[in-house]
C-alpha cells in the first residue's frame, strides 16, 4: 500500500536540507565576520564572510538566516572599511614598516 504522504516527503526533505544548509552558511558567515577582526589585515576573511552571507540569504525564507547573514555582511563591511581607514591614516608608518622589514630579509 502506497501512502499518499510519501510523495510529499522528498520535497519536504529537500526543503529541510536546503534550510539547514542556508543556516549553516549564515553561521559560517557570521563567524568569519567576527574572526576577521582578529587580524588587522583580515580582508580575505571579510570577503569570504560577505560571499557566504549572500549565498545564505539567496532564496532563504527563514527570518533567522536572513538576520544572521545581514549581521555577517555588516560586520565584514565594517572590518573592510576599518582596515582601509587605518591604512590611510597610518600610510607613512606602514611605508616605514615595509622598508624596515625589507632590510631584515
């Protein structure tokens, strides 16, 4: 005997898997957004957080996933802007540091 609810099961399972994947991507993006502040020049982590956040948000109907992704993207953008401002403000000192480091090698 075939149960009529078994026809809906693959769709529900697929939807649950996609929702879980998006939640995982949103959490990964949020973690990368926070971790990008650990090293000053962590722009690669911030860019990856933005990419994962956008992927997690695309097609997601979950409010929680969209919130986490939005926060992750905001943190990553904040880190990129902060790094840019610091590099502009301390441009001369960074040039001196690079020069001293090149003398060491």
